[in-house]
């Protein structure tokens, strides 16, 4: 049977690809090396799993919009093995779509520069990937020429990500909810998060869990996009399957995300890597917020890019890894 065009790929095929990945990648990883799984400390490792990746079977920028809007749900499942290359390619694609999109709405988002910083931190490196001796010499030269503060920043991007991804997520959620709450969390209208009612001019909402729950409950009404709420719900359900979720009465996956924020931003826990989870959630919100015409225009532009466009014109997709 002929392989379907990427534009005809179904969600079932993506789900099957991830199922096959999980079935094969975990034994390969365990055979190749023993790294204790702690938070997201295992990422971008090669151990023979390449043929089972989504990006080995499909070109992300050619996938249908409905799949690109749901892809983070399946990328989270791969976290049982590691933060996989598939996530990084998806983040790179999201970065380029958002950076170059003509949508005036996203340009008014106050923390769009912080989003750029977050993405840069994911991809910043001082090494060129190649086994060639000349490239190894180039890497040594780069390390000698780059100043010590720049080295420290690039070598500690996990710390940068830990702190920047939370305000980006909260700000983006409030931005999408702007008809209902302002950037400080003050209710601008009467609404509900499904559990609690909020009144116009009432107390400021400071809980990220309440904001995410309100987004899931109200995004369809605000944007007339029924799939947005479904995609958020399904992402939340994936979070609830992860070890980080400790179920308590009347709490859900959004509470788990909020608890992570408190542990990091209030200095409770110094070692916490969940930027991959949050970046996938941020990307899901962006893909579902942006309209079809904007996304189609940007994806068509990416299709027409010449080879090595990213390295020459500052794009991230496809990433150099």
C-alpha cells in the first residue's frame, strides 16, 4: 500500500506511530544506557529510536491543521521515554509560524518577546552537530572565543526555561481570555470555570489552575472554536496520566500544572524541569488560537523555503540538532 501524503494523515496514524514508538523506544533506551528518569532530565538522546519518531515518517509542516493543533497531546506520551526530538521540531515550527505570522492579534500579546526568549533557550547551543574532525575543531574554537557569561547562559538554559515558561503560559492564557479577564487577572465579565463563578469587577484571579480551567471552559464561546476546548481537555487528561499528577479531591491536571509553578517560582524546589510539558501546552494554545487562514499562509511559506533557510534567515524550523 502506498504511503499517504502528509496532508492526508489521520489522527489514528499519529496515535499508532506514538504507540509503536513507546513499544520500541523504551527497551532501546534501557539497553543503550541507564539514566534514572527524573522530571525531564532525559531529552534529545539518540539510542536507535530514530526510525520510530513522528518526524521520521511525516513532515510536520505538511500535516493537516487539525493534527497540528492536537499534536502536543501525543508528544506528551513520548515523555515516558524522554523529551523527544518530535517535540523540538514541533516547537521550532511553532516558533517560525508565530514569529512570521501576519496576524495582528498575536502581535499585541505583551509577552511575545518572552515567548521568543523561551524558544531561544530551548535551542541555544555552542556546539555544531557533526562527527567531522574539522567541525570538532570549530566547536573548540567557539568555546574559546565565546565569553564566559555567554557560556554560562547557554549551559544553564534549563534554569532560564524553568522561570520564563510559567509567565509565558499564564500571560498567553489571559491574552486568549481577554474578553473575560485583563492581564492582571481582574474579571471583565461574569463567567464560570465550570466549578466556580466569577463576577465582573470581582477579586483578581491569581491561580494558574483557575485561569487554565476558565480557558478550557470558555475558549469555544470566545473564539467560536469547539475543537479548542476539546484539545485542551485531552491535553489535561494526558497530564493526569503522568507521574507528576497526585490526585486530590476536586483537582485536575490544571492543578498539577499550577503546583509545579508554585514549587519553582517560590523557591520551594530548585531542581524542576517541566519546561517541555509547558512548552507543548503553550504551543497547543497558539495553534488553536490562530485562525486557519493565518496558519495556512505561514505553512505555505515554510513549504516554499529554500534549503538552509533557517540557518541563513534566523528561522528555527527545521532545527539543527
